[in-house]
C-alpha cells in the first residue's frame, strides 16, 4: 500500500519552556509541578483559546502552540509573559517560574494532532536564544506583526541555527512602553469603522500626500453609506506613524471595524494593500492588493478609492450577518432582524422571502423610523409579485411601492432608499422614473454598486442599451462579492447584449446569472431568445422548459403584457424570439 501523503499547512508556531527547570525541580519537585499545572490551567490555556491557538503538546517544562495568525501568536506570547511575571509577585526568587518564548511562521507537516518540520525546529531554536522572560521571533513573524501590535523589535542579526541550512534573521520582541489606560467607548447602534492613515512604504516620502489622500477620500466615500458610522479623519489620523494594536483602536474610538493599508510606489507603478479588520475579534474580514500604472495621480486615487469603498460596504454587511448568526433570537434588536432578513432575501426563494418579510416587520415594530428596513420590505414585496408567488400581483406591487415611498420619506438623503424605490419603479412599468431616481442614488453615493445596477437595468428597459450596459459594468466591477448582483444584474446585461445582437456575450452573461440563481427568469428568457436567434432550437427549447418549470402559466401573452419594457421594439423582438423558442401563446 502506498504511504499516505502527509498534510501541510502554514502556521505560526510558539515554543516556550521554563528557565532553570532542573533547578526548580531539584529544589521542590512537587511544588514546581503543582505550580506549573496551575499556571497552565489558569494562564496558558485561557490565553491560547483567547488568541485562537491550539496547544499541540506539552513536554515537561515546554509547550508547543500552533496559531493561524502570527499577530495572534505574538500577542498571546506578550500577554503570557506579562501574566507569568505578575504571578511571580510575592514569591521568593527561587520559586519564580519564568519562560523563554520563540515564534516562527512557516510551513508545517501535520500528522494527527502533531506538527513537524523546519518551521517547528526554528521556533524551538529561537526559544533557546530568548532571554529569561523574553521573546525571540523570526523575520517572517516580525514582518507580519510590524505596526499591528504595540510591540518593539530589536534586530539581533542573522543567526545560524542548528540543523537549519539557511541563516535566520532574529528579532527580540518586547511590549512598547505602556500608555495611559483609556476607558473603552461604547459601540454605536449601527456598524462602525475607522479608516487609518495608509502607510507610505515608498523610498520617496515626498509622495506621502498620495497615501494620506487615499485614507481621507475613503473616509468621505464610506460616510456616504448612511447605515455605517465612520470616525472623522482627524481622530483616525492621530495614529499616523505609530505601531498600534487594532483592538486598542477599536476600544479608544468605539468602532467595530478598522480599515488600514499601505502604499508602495516604484517607478511608474504603485501597489496598494488594504485590509478590513474586525477590531473586537482581531481577525481579518477582507484584504486586497491593487497594482496600477501611474498616470494622473488624482485619477489613480479616485480609481483606488472607488474600488475599495464599493467593496468594503458589502464586506461589512456580510461580516455583520455572520455575527448576527451567533446571537439568540430573543436578543435581536432592529438591526439584527434587518440583517437576518437581508441574508434570507438574497437566497431568493419563496420561503426565504416570506421569512425576510416577517423579520423586517419585527424590525419596524422595534424601530418605526428604520428606513433601510422599510426599503428592503418593499423589495421583498415586489419580488413576491414579479415571481408569481401571489395572485393577483397588483396588491404585492402596491405594498412594495408603499414601503419604498415610506423609506424615501424617512431618509431623503439615503442612497439605499432611492435605489430600492428605483428598482420597484423599474419592475412595475416606470423605467423612465426609475432612471431619474437611480441617478439620485448614484449622486448621493458614487460608490454604490447596487444603484448602478438598477440604473443600468432601467436604461436597458428604455432601449438605451450602451449606456445601460456601461452602468451594469460599473456595478459588476464595484462589488465582486455582492450576491444581489446575481438576482437581476446579469439578467439585465444578458438582455442588453441580446438586443444589441451580441449573442455570444448574451449567452455568457446570462449563464452567470443562472449560476447565482437557477430560476432567474430574466436570464432564462434571454438565453431562450438568444439560442432561438442563433437557430440552436434544442438549447432554446431547453430554457423555455426551465422557464415553464418555474412559472408554469407563463406565455407569449404574459410576455407582451410585461410592464417593464418601455421601448415597443424591444418587447416585439423578445416575443418573436420566444415564439421561435417554443413558448406557447
């Protein structure tokens, strides 16, 4: 039998052992073992759990711990040394239990619950080099941790370690001088974020204005999302040039999320790294690297800011939805009900939309002025009508219009409420009005991808195909993980390409829509019509059958009565194509 292949993974390894263990055991074996057991139970194990680590094994006076994050490993080690020192207070010197700690980041071999490899060996060698009560880390760890924790690093130079071929640069790590304690600020009722000044990593620091400009513009751009509380630029910039702990920033500024990044310019290229961090849990929510050619710096800055801002909003929403799943329903507030409804809405089944409606009604009972809950409730009702989940459909459309009108009245400067109103208008036969309202949404928030999606769809329904597709492409580019795109954006784009006669792109785009939602009737119609025009009758009939499976009573007559299309020539082309595809009268 062939030997089973070992698993491998990247890990941060912390190795620790007790200084002078033999002397302690010789002096008081029973007392030393009892003290070690107590400190392992009361200090080590809780700290490892708090920092999301795993104790791999305990070896007499030593311990090996695995972390998925170098930041967590160093933070745990620093706190471990601090608490071990505190536990020694009041004890005779010859009873002190003192640790040395080494930390490395690298690839490990996994066999059962144990780990092996050079990464582990290096961690144990670094532990042996640390001073009593100290921490030694490799250059890889220092690179990952720099500026993320209040830790100072002293370069100890390159060292040749036993049984390791390549020399390793070693750093001694120590907590930075402590700052006065700051009482944590309470979190706002809605999601909150601070945009830290981006680090300028370029050789020419005369370009620092560019990295500062990105952070300032991101603060402004994210402030356009009315559901998001954004810390003012002046407060966030007090951390400029400092090695900071995002958890401390979260406490001091009263925010759940921190957006940080760096800018490195070389020649005619620039690289921007950005990362969104949950400050309370101290874990990454999202990270992205952008590389661009340098032309007009202001155009470049606008492009980067737009790319980051349009992504961060949906990423925070996804993180908030995940956080809500861990709460008891009895503890839900209006925001929690809204988030649960939003998650169900994007799954877009009859049962899920009904559940979303129930949650939104509860949210509005708790907070009658919650504009976004009103807006989403309108979207739910318009889908109930559009998808034939209720007969007759008019009452559903009337309820949809009622709720989105209410949303706009409650929050007339909120881009989300205008986007929802525009969508309801477009779906109920008022595409020209939808264009006007969608443009208000994009003016209120130029980085709001969903508003561009509704604008693009409305333009296509009015026969403005090139402009509609351009707006759709802005939406697609702006929010790569926004699941709402799959519900209608790709269907709209597929229809736009179909009307232009670009059949290959119509097929490609419509199939993307079906990947998000197999019952997406707009995409099914676009595919059936396109294959019919190409003379591929079997494929055309396949998509007609899929359409009828989801909407059994659908017909050419229903298609003609579709209120969405404003341009008569568009609906005629669809009807003729669907007749060729085999849709019954």
